[in-house]
């Protein structure tokens, strides 16, 4: 099996236009962004004089060239964050999410947190990127603060030393700065991404690693964590599809923190749930995340004194059961389609010649099929139970219905991951004009239609 290597990924990242200048031009509207030296392209052509503002016209010129040096090394913001401002922003974030503040207090984390922040050097280039991130991508900036906080708390729970704690903090803070180098219109796009767009978004981990490695004196574990924070122990992640034994612990910690943030903000914020309600997700993903990291996160949640929040936004238990029943039926249909997709892929591929993208597709397929089994979504029993709940309208079923709703949410996300991964594989290795590939495209179309049907449920 030929897997991608980091050198090929680095070369691909270098070939993609760098859009950081466009973000700087927008920041320049609020505070001066000045060139600290003459800026040249790779051919030695002068593009911008020292002292010039990085306005929109300058940015458009810079984007069209490969620069001799990374742009962040040749510019300076007149009004920038500092370490204290970042720490205060972290504390403010905790107050915005009361469950985070409760975890912070219940685990007596404040003394340890302040000590690590005090003893950690945040490099000037990191400060620059975080300052731009705050102004241009505020959601990713909040994610950075969250991941710095939770990664730090997790490594403390795992008993790691101060040096590891500092690295966890820095990795959490800067893990997504690669997004600043991707076309802004792509990051703001509404709706599904094409396979090529999805690959471009995925490149942020490689760009982030390149950025960290360009800073003299940074612990190399941080660059590796940035690269690996979307890898998963069961091989379903990116960019290299590495399994547990080939991943470093810091990337595993950061990957967990990043996933927790996405669930807490994208799902729980709307419903009123707290991080305590994360437990069903963790239990469904016990082989996706590293066992020591999984145990540490479960311990943190248990120590938090947070209680599960029972939510029923459907009005009655019967209405909730009916909705979950309709969605469970769709998931059962999708499961059958995924099994067909797995069988077709097995027929047309050989383990000896399996490509990297196909290997990842097999991993995500196996992952979602095993999770449907864990959730009890593999046969008619779940539908019969939900029918009984709808008929009885029994309030005592609310806790189980809440857990099922969370598991269905997670499964829908994983099916979307299959859709994205299959899209990349089919686009590059199995085009629709190839008659042998048409059944795969047809199955993916049916899966996409089922997902669209789920999104339309009321």
C-alpha cells in the first residue's frame, strides 16, 4: 500500500497560492500592517518597499508571486496582541461557556494554568498570526483559545511534565493558523465543498507545520502536533492516514480538544447541552482516540460535577421518538448503502495496490459501520423500540432518547465524512466516465440523497 509522505504534501502545499496577504490587507484597514524590509519574489524581483503598507493592491500583487521569504517574516502589525491579552481572552472565553468555567474551578485548574502561561514563551510570529486570526477568523481564534486551555488541562490529567504542558498550550493556540493562508472565499463558503475544495481546506495542517518549523527555537513536537491534529488512531484522519502507533501523543491530545470544541460550539451551544453530554460521543469513538487521552477526557468530565442535560425540543416524548424514528430509518438505509459501497470497493481493489485515498475510505467506512452497531442502528429493533416510545409517550424514556439523539448526530457527521472521503477518491482515481466506476458514483449519489433527506426532516 502506497501511503502519502510528508515531502509530497509539503511540495503540494508550496504549489498552492498563499492568501495570507489578503488577510493582512483587511487588517490594515484597522491598524497599520507595514513591510519591515524590501519584499522580493523567488526570482529576485522587488515587489514591495520596506515601510509600505500592505493594502489591497499590494496584497493582490504579493499573492500572484512566490516570495523569497515567508510574508509573516517581513511584516509587522502596529497594534498586536501580547501574552497577557491572550491569557485574558482565554479567561473571558471560559466565562462565555459556564460549563467550561465549572470544569476549570472543579478541577482547581487555575494555579496550574497560570503557572504554565507564565513560563511559556509565545514567539512573536505566533503572536502575529493569532492577532490576525482574532480579527479575520474570530471563530478559529476562539477555537485556538479553547484548544490551548483543554490541551493543557488534558496533559495535566495525564501527568505530563511542564515542558509538555507548554508545548500543548502552544500547539493548541496555533494549530489552525494555516487557515490564514487559504483563500478566504473558500473558508466562508456556504454549502458542501467540492473534493478539490475539501483537499484545499485539509492543507491547513501542512501549512501550519511549515509555519511552526520556520520559527527558530520551537519544540519540534509542536509542529508535529499541528500536522497530526486531524489524524485519528483508527486511520480515518488526514493528511497521512496514520494509525495510533505512528502518532505522537501531543497530536492525539490536540485532536481530541479540537473535536470537543466543534461539538460544544456547533451542536451543544444551540441546544443548551454542556460538555458532560459529550460522554456518549466519547464512548462511540473509543477506538478513534488514543486510550490514555480518552481516559483523561472521561476523568475530566466525571470530576467536573456537571450533570447530563435532558433536552426535548420536539414538545413531547412521543414527538421526539417519532423524529428519531424517521432519522433512524434513514440511517438504516444509509448503512445498507455503505455496506454495498464497501463490497464494491473490495471487489475492485487489491490490498497490495491499495492507494492512500482508498485506504482512508475503507477506514472511514469500517468506522461508521462499527458505530452503527454500537448505536444499535443495524436492524429493525431500534425502530420497534422508538415506535413503542412514541405510542407510550413515557417520560422515563427521555434519557435514552437523548443519548440516541446524540449518537445519531455523531453518525450523521461520520456519514458526511464518508461522503467527503469518497468524493476525493472518486474524483482522482475513479472518474465517472469509467464504466467500471459508475456503480460507485451511483451509490455515493444515493448516500448524498439520503443525507439531504435527513437535513430536511422537521
